[in-house]
C-alpha cells in the first residue's frame, strides 16, 4: 500500500477535524459538506480504511510512528 507523506497526512487529519468541528457546531453549506466528504474519502484511501473513524486511528498511528512524541492537534469533535 502506498502511504502519504507524514506532513501531508498530518495536514489531512487537521483539515478533516477542523471541518468536522465546524459542521458539528453550526449548520454549514454544501461547499463545506463537500470538503468534509472529500477529506474523509482521502483519509480512507490514504489509510486503506473503510470508514473515517478507522482512517483517523490509522493516520494517528502512522503519525505516531513517524513523529514519536509529536501529537496531532485534536479538535473537540475528534
């Protein structure tokens, strides 16, 4: 399986979590919903996962291996 570069993976996780937090706290328009779906899909493809929760777990595990001791920012929705 191809793996995303750790910096790309970190940015993708942070983007997904920011969009998910925004969607959780307020009504968002179709553009934001599409961006959230796109980020979830990309996370799933990048981690060979079937759902976004599994993808986030796999991404964090990958980042923990690549950057031990450096945490990915987590939003309240995560």
